[in-house]
C-alpha cells in the first residue's frame, strides 16, 4: 500500500477515476464508501478532484492522447489512463500540488497497479504534460 494521507487519498481518487473509465459514469455511492473514515482534508481533496476530473474528462483525455506518441485514447490501458487523468488534472489545475509530486505519485501508482511497461509510459506522458505547461 502507498503511504497514508494525501498519497492514500490520491490512490482512492485513482480508483474512482478507474471505475469511471470502465463504467463511463460518475458513482457517488462508491465515492461516499471510499471517503468513509478519511480526514476532512483528504475527503475534500478527493471530492474536489473527482468532480474536476469528470467535468474535464474529454479535455484531459485529449491532452493525454496528444502526448501519448500516437496512441489513440481507446488503446491506452484503462489503469494507465486513470493514473494519467489524475496526474494531468493535478498538474494543470491544482496549483497547491507541486508537479514533481504528481509525477512521482503517478509512477508509484503505475508500479503498483499496472504493467511492467506502464511506469515508463506514464512517466513519459506526465513529463510531456509538465514540459508543455512550463512552456506555455
């Protein structure tokens, strides 16, 4: 398991976004179950980021696809897509989270939940998101 606190909250958010990529719809019941027992700060982060990611899902997927070196969005492993959506959202819309933290947490999630090649793929896409943000 990843660390407690914000890392655990981010892992929970990733699971919610993964569920969204599979089901194609928001699930407030799962959200409430996952947030049960978390601190108010972590619950607020999860709820805010979950809503933010879902409201920008098409934009985030477009950004990820454009930086995925020719991979169409439907060819990206759903676990990787969920990790990338969380990290890309944090990098572009959460000024309270340093970009290196988002990148590091994304690669840890890829190591834990995805394939052997996913860590490098996720890291490369996230590096491109950061570079593009810094340049423009």
